[in-house]
C-alpha cells in the first residue's frame, strides 16, 4: 500500500486482490471507521453508479 499527498489530502492505493475480493469498483465511496479499541476498518458508504 502507498500513501500519496495531493492538495493537502492523502490518498492510498489499495491492493487489487482486496478490491476484487470485496467487490468494490472505481468510484465507490469508502470511509475509514475507527472502533473503541483503535482498530481501523474500511466501510463502503456509496456504490458507484453502473454504466
């Protein structure tokens, strides 16, 4: 995984295997969620519109 700075925001590149296994597509909106123990999860908030 790689972290890239872009206009004051950070972006990460997700491994292709993870994206395929989760069924995510380009344009899906993901959010980082942190639980009470400090673990971080990625949660899909909005699926991209189909073309």
